[in-house]
């Protein structure tokens, strides 16, 4: 079971109070983009063993979206951060590097 | 003119380890807007006794007060009969501020769970730490109650009060009644 902390309202709760929203930090390619970009955006998702970044929504609480960094094998949550960011904050990435040296996720390390 | 009725007509359950009472007609007004806006804050302050609840908090006395729902939503509690005039007063006070005020009294139902084992009854249904130390007077928690959303706060009299959607009132009442059935003591947070 995941224990997540909503960065919006500060509530620390288990995952049934939240709803997963899939992979984080996707760049949308819509009308006018190349077929390769669109196909990549629409279908291609990371399915890592280890460090993963996801979107979550505090569905039963404040109702807001946020981001979470977690490990898919141990379910350890490294941290949560606001939805209004394009990439994980530096301090969180440093924290993950300490716990999982050499991790990679898409273009992030 | 028709007279308003609560969802379950004031249902109650008392043959178990805690007492459950439906709260008859509670006035509830949702204010959506930027809670950091000075105009919004000034408008809301009188309802919270001159003070605004921070995240996860409420300032509720009996049937009046404020509860923090989310960064852009505050719940205003008032007597049922005063809801319409309170909405008008809020809208007047907000003026041109970007905000939405809606009377949701009839869209919700409210219950009081009382008795020494009230916290245990709710703890069976919600993924929340209901120990008196972790959930004390002045706090307000929106969470999941079995399969539906609910918002819970401790009252001055030691009981816990919750609100849920009106359409789910029967489900919530049945849930609470089963969780409070006789012989189902847990003994985690027995009070008094």
C-alpha cells in the first residue's frame, strides 16, 4: 500500500483516498504535430521497475492533482510535489539519487 | 408551501456501541474562490468568529462556522432557515471578487456519532487516524467512508459530526449502524 502526502492540503493518507492519474510530465502533441510525436504522446508510456513519476489526485480529500515520485518495486514514496511543475524538483531528484544510485527515468537521471 | 425535510427524516440508531443521529436540516453554503484574496477573507471572517480556518481546520460551533474544504473552497455553516439570506449577504460582501456562492444545504446530509466509542466506529470506515491526539477539536478531515466521500469534524461535546451527499445518506446511515452494532467493540480510542 502506498502512503501519499498531498502537497496541497498536507494530508498524509493511504492510496484508497487518492486516485492514480498515470504517468507524470507528459508533453502533449495535438493537431499539427508529426505522426511520430503524436503516436509517442498517445501510446508510449514508461513502465519502469524502480523509480517512477506519476500524477495522483486527492479524490476523496481536497480534490487537487499533484505529482508523486515512487519506487514501483518497493512502493516507497520518495516525495510528492505540486502539479504546476514541468519536471521533478532538484532536491527530490537528489534524494532519489541517494536512495537509488544510477536511476534513470525517460531523460531524467 | 412545502416544508423542507432532511434526507432520512431525523433517523437515529442507539442499540449499539455508539449513538447515530441524523442532523435535521443544516444550512451549508459553498464558497469557491481564491481564499488568499483579501476581499474573500474579509467576507468570510465574521462566520469564523473573526478567524479563518487553515488547511485541514474548521471553526464550527453548533450549527455555525467555517470549514476548509480545499485551497479554493470554504464551507459556511449556518442555521438552515438563514441559508438564503446568508448567500445574499455573502454575494453582497464579495462584490466584484471572483467567487461563487451556492446554497448546498439540500444537497447534503449530516450525522452525529456520539458515545465513548464514536471514534472507533468511524475508524472502522475511514483510512484516518482518529485517536484524540491526531484528530482534535478544530480539525476537519475530508476522506473516504467505505465507498463514498465524507467530511468529519470533532464537536465540542466530544461527539463526531460528518457530512455526506444527500443521495448517499441511507448508505452512510446503514454503514454507521453496522459499524456501531452491539458487540462490535474495538477498544482503540474509547473516551470518557
